[in-house]
């Protein structure tokens, strides 16, 4: 009798559909992943800002990390860097129209984040557990 083996984790290679999905998510995370990129996009969503304004607004980000993230985001078409001809020169960072493509992603993450926090708080209050899973 030919029995079909039970599909066990790691025994069979992933399907092409699964591989395509993993690759697409990997590409997305490469472009917007990490701790800071989406925070920078959200911070710029109400208008352009100078470097120091961004650094003050995004708690915990160092100047070096912010600079690197902004350069990377500029290369990926999310942010535009404009240097004015004033003296002293003023550098302004603004969102490019391409950033609008992330609007639904950011909204979905915000809704999930709020829901997750509520869940953790609710479970902690019923079990008396700590809120270490909060972040």
C-alpha cells in the first residue's frame, strides 16, 4: 500500500508559493524593516523636517543611526533631502510620493499594535503577570 507520508516540518521543501511569499516579505523588510524606518516615515507624514527636529521627535535614535537610515530611505525612494541655498544651509527631509504606498501597511501595523497591547494588558491583569511582553 502506498501511503502518502505525513507532511512534517522540514521534511519536504517549501512550495513555490511559499518561497515567493517569503521572498516578497524579505524584500519588504529589507526596505522598511528595522526599528526606525517606519517611525521616520510617520514622523515626516505631517510635513518636512530638519534633521534635529527628527532626532528630537524620534525618542532614542542616535544622530549616526538617523543619518544612516535617512540615506538608506533616500536610496529606496521614500525620502527626499533638500539643501537650501540660505546661509547657513538648511537641510530638509520630506516624504516622496512613493511613501504613500506604505499608508495601509502602517495603518494595519498601528491597529494590530494597539490590539496586541490591549491583549497583553488584559491577560496580565487576569493572571497578575508582568508586562514584559509589551515590547
